[in-house]
């Protein structure tokens, strides 16, 4: 079973969440084959027809998911920080 980890969203929180996301990737890679897809953006996507955050997140997901072919997809936004309990549940 392969897992595709799709990283989406604006790159503005990358320095804050980088080590947290790496911990998730390292933990998962001990048990599963993973591939990391970096879809972080530096700024707004000019081709996105939406102007509200929730709609933009869905747009980013569907656009990126066409390029991910693993059995399982995990979407991680750039502003998500996982707690220890979240690691226990996911891993």
C-alpha cells in the first residue's frame, strides 16, 4: 500500500510547520511506502476562479489530486500543525 502526501496551501507557514510535517512523513515511512508531493504556492493561483478560503482549498485539492496516484492520499495544508495525539491516531 502506497501513501501520497499532498502538501498544499500558501508557503507562508512553511518554516513553522516544516519539522512537524517531516515528523509525520518519517513516522509514516517506517510502516508504509510514501511519496511526498509539494504543491505549496508562494502566492495566489491566478487560474483559481474562487476568492474565498474554503473554496480555494477545495480547488487546490482537486487540482493537485489529479497528479497523485497512490492508494491513499493525505492532504496536509501548510498551516496545519499536528499534535502528539494526532500522530498516535494517524500512525
